[in-house]
């Protein structure tokens, strides 16, 4: 094959397009995709209350720790400082 210093752009794109034939999904693949989509939606509905509870706990944890022990409030301030400097 001869070396082409400046290849023809159209020729190169047509060669690439030759190998890009995508077959239609089979009935089994479509059913599998539908099942996966349904499972993801169910997981989202199931995990949403847990996610919300974790966010609420994370928001209240510094307040509870600061009230319970002065050392904890110093630790929280150190964490905030390290987060700002990082």
C-alpha cells in the first residue's frame, strides 16, 4: 500500500462507514433492556427514603456532635479547615 501524505478525507470517511452497520436488537435484547430499566426504576424508588434519611442524618450530625462533646466540635472545625485548604 502506498503512503499518502495527504489522504482523501471523503475516502477515509467512506471506509469507516463501511464497518458501522448496527444490527437491529432482537426481541430478547429488547425484553432484557425493558427489564433492566424497570429494575433501575424500582431500585430508585426503594432507595430514595434511605438516601433522604442519610442526608438528614449527615446534616444533623455536626450539630449533635458539637452539643455532645467540645472535642467533637474541634474535630469538625479541623475537618472544615482541611476541606477548605484541599
